[in-house]
């Protein structure tokens, strides 16, 4: 590496001197002979010093690359020899180029004897044409494939499949060779069809963390509702637990004594959008009406800006809130009693969308809110 850097510095100095000669030649009234003599000197330096140095470095790089390539070939050859399954390297005509030791045991032939002979000679007559055609197709680049063949002398004739073998064929492009070769892997057909043992699933740590956070949220909301002294405190306590941790906006609507709904709690960033939502009539909010009639609403992605209603100027509330996803669930005790209101959550900015697990947790919190309102 140091030699390359040194040569690069010499070459940079040479280029800099050539630029200076070019500038000197362009000066008006300059004597061209000294410039010409200096240019000839620099050319001699290039031919006698820089160019031989370049050839020396290039030869060293080729030698180093050759050693690395030789090492890779040795590694692949050792891997080929030690594979526990029968592997045969074939040309496009099905002629054997290389057997590994497992293949010699399977076919009962020495590797040196098999090399240069057609592999079909060790197969039953009914399998020869099939394997030959499939090998040719793989070599032409028509894709990998698998075929069942019968050896001429099955290694274990007493097997239920009669000693059939499954050959898996794939094309390879050896370096410095113009044509592809075919790598064939042979294994007993019955063993090849045995279903794989299902892998033991690993726990998803991120999912486990989210579930733990939701459990903590359920616990804190239940504790906050238990400490409420009056029905007026219930919506605010529930909203304070959810605000910031699970949602950027929390809106709670509860049933009014004379019928209808009233907006009991709005926790959101300060500004005109929050004031507009706080002054809004819940009955004019399509999302709230839909949740009261049909149950919970989960919108991971919002495509209807008017789903949360409009402000006094007629602009969609969602546009001002810059919400990306929302969740609205009814306040119901789960025992068939009347719906006591709704709980609406919004997420804004780049936060991820609400998920089903979060919706299930919010439904439980809404049930707890309904039970607290009913009990008080």
C-alpha cells in the first residue's frame, strides 16, 4: 500500500510539472528551446522511471490476485469433497467432470473411472433420456429443476421406493470457461420428500416490548379510574393516561344528562385546531356517530379529511390536526348496557399507525371508563 501511495505522489508531481511547462510555453516571447529541453527530460523520466514502476506494481497486483484466486479454488475443492451428499459435476451432454466421495459410494464407481464418461451409463434405461434432456435444459439456462431417476444398481433395493434417486440440477458458470456446466445433487427420493422439521419460532423482542407497554398502560388507566371521585373526573383521568404515550390527541365524549353527547376532555397541542375540536358538537362528527352506531373505527391511514368533522370556518378538523391515523371506540361496559360515549385517539406527524393490538387495549380501557362512569 505504501508503494502505491509513493507512486501516486510521483505521478502527481509529474503532472504538475507538465502543467507548468505548458503554461511556460504559452507565455508571450518565451524561448521555446529551454521548454523543449525540459519536456524531453520529463518524457525520459516517464519512460525510464515512472513506466517501469507502474509495470512492477501491476505485476505485483496480478500475482496477489492470483494467490487469492488459488486459495478460493482450494477452499471450494475441499468443500466439494467433504459434502455429505452425492454431488456430480456434469457438462451439458451429461458427461462426468467430477465426482465427490459420497457420489462414488452411491454409484459404486471410482471417481477417476467415472470422469469423462456419461453419467447415464449408471442409470436404468428408462431414466437415461430423462436425465440427459433435463441436464441439457439446465445448461441452456432454462432454470434449475429436479427429476427422479432410477440407478442401474440400486444401493438398497429393499427400500420402498425401489432405490430411486432425486437429482437436483443447477447451472454453474466456471471462470474462464465459455459454457455453463451442471451441478447435480443426488439423494434418495424418499428422503427428499420427508417434510422438514418446523423451525422453533424465536421471540420477537420488539413485539414483547410493545405488549409490556400496553399492559402497563392498562394498569395505569385502571388505577387512575379507581381514584376518580366523580363522573366528571373520569374522562379527564383516562385522557391524561393516554395522552403523549399512546396518542398525540385524546378526545373523550360522554352522554349528557338530557340526552346527546358532550365533549368532556380534549388533550392536544395548544393551538387553533385544539380549540376548534373543544368547541365542536360531537353529534356533528361523522367518526363519533359511526362509532356509536356500529362500534370501533380503526383508520391506520386517513383518506377522508372530513371524518372528524369541520370547524366553524368549514375546514376539515383533521387538516389542522395533521393526523396520520386515528382510532375511535365506544364507551360500553360489554354487558349489553347503553353506550356512554366515545374515546377518540389521533396520531400525527411521522409516528407509526395504530395497530390491532393497540386497538384491543384501547377497547379495554374504554370498557373500564364505561364501568367507572356507571359505578359513579
